[in-house]
C-alpha cells in the first residue's frame, strides 16, 4: 500500500512539474500565459507523507516568489525489520516527529519551487526482542531481552527539496501542493537495557549499544530520509 502511495505521489509531482515547464507558446502557437499573479496572505495546509505520516503547516506568502511556513510532521508510527551480527529484529518501531520552518522560492514565478529549511528532529526508534543463539560471541543468556531506545544525534536537521503548488481552484482559495526532497538526519545513538546475566557488565552493554546503533546507521535511507508528500492548502 505504501509503495502505491509513493508511486502515485511521485507521478503527480512530476506531472505538475512537466505541465509548468512544458512546451513554449512559440511551439504551440498559443498566446503566452500570464505570470503567476502577485499574491500575499496567510495559508493553512495539510499533506500526507511518505515516510508514513501527516504534515500540518501554517505560513505566509509574501509575494509571487517567496513564502515561509511553519510545519509539524509525524503523528504516526510504523514497524520495520533490521538485521545485524546474525540477529534479525522484527517490528522495530519508528515514530517520526518534526517541528520546523520551511522557506519556498519560486524562481520562475510559477508553481515550481525550491524548498529549504530545518526542523527539530523528534524521531524515535524502539526495539524490544529476546536474543536467540549467539550475539557478538556471547550466548543468548548473557543478553536475555534487549530493549533499546534510539534517537538521532542532531537535534536540528536540514531539509532540501523541490515542490509544486497549483493555482487556486476556482475562487475557493484551495490549491494542491506536492513536495519531494530529503531530510539529512545523520546517525543515531542508543540507550539500552538487558535482562540477561550481562546486564551489569559495562563492556557487554557498550557492545550492545554499538550493535543496536549499527542496525540503523548502516542504512543510508535512515540517515538521509526521503520525504514525498501530496496535500491541499487554503489561502485566506
């Protein structure tokens, strides 16, 4: 289901961009369209995201080329599977959460825009699983049940991407909006607890911290996270 969403969103985004940067009036024989009108005012928007989640935004458009928006994103959680050092962890829970500020620049004074910004990164990752077999050269009894809570080292993370906003639909003040870009999040750091015989052994705990951090850090798309979204915006 999530793959269908991202494919549909990417197709819609590309279709919007192609429409905006398509054939010139000389090639089509049509009269040149007017520039995007100079507009200003407050707006409110909601969008669905991949990675799974929801973004709520509130902002101000200063003119036909620039606007600022405050955003909050996340509000959902999902499970993933990760493997390292001979152990597979199913149902590793990921909870995305970001609050930040975005700046949109429309260099061609149409719907296409460049977007940059930053946000507080409240993303959290949680795993809880009993070790089986051996791990890091030690039997499962040394570890028992591993519980780990991981967060990203950078409290503030940058975003860079492309977007497209349609003209208002009729006289409603509503428009469609699409985004595609990346959050540059860096690496995670873990806090771990064990229930096995090594629960009070500092060296064992340090090794488990390295092990659980490697579960996430070795995946590039967990460090540089793609963000694709499609939503609706209302301008007051």
